[in-house]
C-alpha cells in the first residue's frame, strides 16, 4: 500500500476523531459466500479509533453485510426454495403406491328355493336361509412409468364359509389370486421425453428463480458500491470545504494585521470576513450531505429500524482507484452473454417453450394403447393349499388388446400447438432483444469508464492550474497589486476544481462498478457463490 493510501486513511480517522466523536455501536463484519482477509495495516488503523466513536468500513465489508441482511435477497431465496419443491412434486407422480386392505362381511339372505350345493330339499311356507361369511385381505402395488404406461400388481386372499348343510367341496374355503395389469400408450404420451415435460418445466422455473436471486445479489452489490463511493466523495468534499475555510480564515487574519498596520483598507478585511462566512455555510451543507450518504449506506447494510436511528459516523477505508485497467470490448461482451442472469433467464424460458411445443406435437397423435393382464388363482381348504395351487399355475387367466381413440377434428390439440409455437417465437425474440441490450450495456459501461478516466486527468490539470493561479494572486495581494475579492474568487475556483476532480475519480470507480454489474462479474470479484 502506497504512502498516499496511508495518509488518506489516517487523515479520515483523525478528522473524525477531532470533529465528530459520537458514541455508538460498531457494525459486525460478516462474510457471505466468500473469503475475506484483513491486512494488519487495516487492523492497526482501526485500533487508532475507539469503537464507540466512528465505524470504519471497507467496501468488501459493506457488500458482505448488505448481502447478509438484505430483505429482498431473503425473499428471493425463499421463492427459489419454494420453486424447488415443485420439482419434487412433479417427480413424485412417478413414485410407486402400495395399498393394503382387509374386509370382513357376513350376509344372511332369504332363499326362495334350494340352490345347487346349498339348502335342503324341503319346500315349506318359509324361505331358506343363506348365511355366508367372507373375510378378505388384499395387497396392491402400482406405479406410473416414464414410458407413459401404468401397471399394477395385486395379491388377495379370502376365506369364505357358509352355515348350514351344503355340498361345497371346501367349506370353509380359502381362495388366493395374483394379478398383473399393464396399460401402455403406443402413440400419444409415449416415451420419457413427453412424460417428463412437467418435471423439465419445474426445473426450468426453479432455475429462473435461482437466476433472479443472482440478479438480486448483483443489484444489491452494485447499490452498495455506488453508495459507498458517494459517501467517499461526500467526505472528501467536506475536507475540501474545510481546507477552503482554513485558507479563508488565514486570509482574514492576514488582512486584519494589514489593516492594523495601516497598509490595507478596512473593506478588504470585511470582504475576507464575508468569505469566511460563505465557507462555513459550505461546510454545513457538505456535512449534511455526508450524513445523508451515511444513512443511505446504513439502509443498505441493515433493514433494522434501530440501525437507521444511529448517528455514529461511517468512515470508508478503501481508497478510490485511479488506475485504468485494460478493458477489451469483446471478452467483456462474451462474459456478459454467458453470465448475465437476464440472458440465462431468457434461454430457460425459450427452452420451456420448446419443451411445450414437443409435448403439443405429441398430443396431435391418436391415443393407441395396449392393455393386457395376467392372473393366477388358487383354492383349498386352508391357506397353504390355496397358495400351493396358486404357485402351480394350473389356474390362470390372460388378456391383451389394443384401444384406439381419436377426437374428430382434433381442434383442441391443434390450437394448443399453435399457441406453443407462437410463444416460442415470442421467447426467441425476447432472447434476441436481451442479447442486444447486453451488448449496448457493456459498450456504454466501457465508454463511461474511458470518459471518466479522461475526466480525471483533465480535472487534475485544471486543479493544478487553479492552485498556481491562487498562489500567484495571493502574492499579488501581498504586493498590493490585487484585491481580497479576487483572491476569494480564486479560492472558490480552486474548491470547484478540487470537487470536480474528486467527482471524476468517484465517477470512475462507480463506472467500474457498473461494468461489473452489466457483465455479472461482481460475484467473481468478491468471491461470492450463490448456491
């Protein structure tokens, strides 16, 4: 770190020790998603100031604290997390289902006449009684397949007994059945691509929410950077105003000595005194601007109302950069097109539209499905007998066939396809528009950097000339060849030149921040990872 940096930081701390020692509570330094190291020099500088007098803050500290406490980021994160649950919901539609049931039923029915295998042969005036007990247990397993089909596997067993005389082979009897049924589309809704459409759309929607979260992080980072440099400018401008006041006070003291010595008219001292009053007003306005910018930064650092009521001065520690980095146009455009959240969102939206077009095309096909089944049966006087006969495959059933359906005209599917195609064209146009805007944003940001860098050099030259002019005019005043009014005007010109130089320097740093925003490189700059 150079000597100018040391002087800059020590001066900032010393001034606020002398003028604005207000008790308060220091901010906690917190890091989100990245590493941060504080140099020993930074620690030493902070130790020079009691924690209850000022709050020292680096730009990295400010960014990390804002990202941790920003409510918009928290809302965006919760929205993203809620969207992720939709993916699981759509995937769960293909999860298997297990069904287990049991049922007991007793039926006592009147019989008008004896039936085969049941009842006596006596015919009287009263109906016979048919008393039947039935106990059933069933176990089922079913699932929807990514191929579009569905299947179910079922096993059931029941015990049946009939009271009274009967001629059944088994009474009670035990019957067991095992069945497998499959329905598989052969045209419409066939294949994983079509059946995973809802999952793909849910994933794209979650990705869009994630990108919106990234965009929110980038926006908050840029806001903190812009506000941080505005506070730096306000503080430096306050120091310029104080330096101007000091020069005006020295001029007033000199003029008063000359008036006492009788070598200068009283009006010259009055003009110098008016100049001092004007400089005091400028300090008051500059100090108000500093406090306003501190409140703006506090609002970004924490959403707590208590923090907004604090008046402890915030002292920025980072020195504004005046070095012009190499900023090639094409690599920055490529960076922006590959990482800008709005570009990636437009791509995801286009992909979702294309997936829906594929689904709508599939819905134009006839609904042709295969339906088949296979079953085994067993019967015995006890459960083991029924299960043995079930496993012997002596008793079985099988079926299979095709079912075809097609709506005449099929206008509903065709209208949906037309709608999806139009939406795809719209998303393609949106993506092209976003890419064009990204290119313009990058070019404008680079031009702004170049312009502000040139402004720094131009205003530095103007400030040096103003210093020389003021010094020359002060020498002329000492020789009696000038007036106090002219010296005051040259002091004012120097203050304006110094403010313009500061403004150019801070505009240059804000332009660098703007470039990081439009190229989505702020995350890499601060080593932030949005998981």
